[in-house]
C-alpha cells in the first residue's frame, strides 16, 4: 500500500538544500521565512537540511520542526565534513526537478527562490545564480577580500564565473546530474557550476546581515577556499613558479657579473652583503616553488586515496534508519543505502509519512527552550 502511494504521488518539482553547522540560533527564523515562501509556490517540494555534524541543538530543533513539516527532510553527517561536502551530500540526495542551494544564515533571502524558479522555467535555464548586488551589510575587510577573490578566480578560471555569486543558486536536474558525475573530491561549486557551461541567468539581491549566530566562514576557511579554488581550476601557480625560477636565474647571472667585477677590482669584502641577499632570495624562491608543487601533489594524493568526502549518519527519508554510505568520487552511484548502526541525533524521528500529532506545539517548545537557554 505504501509502495502504491509513492508511485502515484506527484513528482517533486523543487528541492531546497540547506547545509548547516551549529545554527540553532538562526534556525527558527529560517523556518519562519522559508516555509511560507515554498508553500506559496503551489508545487511539490522538499527541504533537505544537511546537519554537518553540529554539536549544539541544531539536530533537536530540526526534529521538532519536522513533526509539523512533512516536506522537511533531515540528513545528518557522521562528522563535520565542511560546507562544500555538506552541500555535496544534499545535492546527491535531492530528488527535485530543480534544486536550490542556500545557506542557513539568512544573508541570502529565501524570498528570491520563486524568482529563480520562474526565470528558469520562462527561459529554459539550467542555472540561475543569486548575485549579491549590494554587500553594504558586510564589513569593509569582508568586501575587500571577496572582491579580491572574485577578481582572482575570474582571471584564472575565465569570465564565465559570475562576480559576487556565492552558493545561493538554482540548478536543473540535468545540471545536478552533471555535477554528480564529476570525479572532483575537493569541490568548489562557485567554479564547478559555471564550468559546466549550461544556460544560465541571474537574480540580484541585497545581502542582509546575519540575524543571529556567528559566521561559520572565518578568515582561515576563506583562505582555504581561495587555495582550493586556485589549485583546483588552474595550473597558473605552477607557471608562476617557472617564471620565478627564470627571474631568479637572471638575478644569479647579475650577481655573478657583479662578483667577478668585485674580484677583478679586489673589492671582495663589500660584496658579502649582495651575496648574502642573493642566497636568501634564491632560497625563498625555491621554498615558494616547492610549496606550490606541494599543493598540487597533495591534491593528487587525495585523488589517489579516493576517500568519500562525507558519510551519512541518518536520513529521515529512509524512515529514520541510518545509511552508512558516503559520497564516492566517480560517476557511479554515490547514494547507496546501507544498514549502518550509527546513532546520529534525530535517527529515531518518524518518517514524513507519519501523522504530525502536536507538531507545532513541539516546535514552539523547542524554540522557547532555545531562547531561554541562550
């Protein structure tokens, strides 16, 4: 009977993927804004919340909201795997004809999702980017570093990378399947998605400040994202190492001429300073070149290991049972289900098919408890 109901159900038109890590403070505000937006679309939809190994009460709050929101699907990762890995987990398991990815911090407005869907349908687009036309809410340092990052990646990866586009975007099923078939492990979707070359459009918006909680992208992670972007999509750093080596060779020739001249005129002692600087310069260039080579060798090592980028602790779409298989790196099936014995938070939450008895009260009690505990 349950099998028959699944085969006759309307197909899911839209999936909304939300990677999150320790977002208990902002989660009630996210639900209060996102749910009416999706309800107003009038299409079958699902919300795929990917809990990236949160250590706060994010999983508890998601379970409470899910009782009265059958479209909410919770995927819990066994450990904190990173933002891009959590986004990969959501894209791998989303079933909608269109998939929207959005962060939980509400800096990207969910009210723009209907505009994205309408534009994709009207112009038969596979990708619709959310473009941050106004970043006045960010700090001056954040705006400066973001501008530097986008100028760098556009110069290395090409002008197809839209400026000021983060991970707020809409993808068609064809684009999602193409992404799933890629073998990349260290994924940077800001560059991977434009690389596909699918027809695309843009929706602009004003970036809002975070209503609660703290940013999960500190300076260290921003630098790591920039390094992954550069080394994953361009061999330019290796060419820079070559040019540095050539420049160092010319400097060595100049120092050689200077040294021979000093020796001919018997001024060998004053030349010690220039020789010492030359040795330091050559050593610095060598270290830079070795570091650049190390970045690429490290990526090769990661690819050879072929380890999954994430492991699923539980997925409520599987009736609350754990699924102990993570993402692979090939074009084959990345979402096979297993019978793992993990005990991730929320694994015992009933499936969406169950009756939502007392759901709104439960969600309200959890939200109230969070407010009192903060």
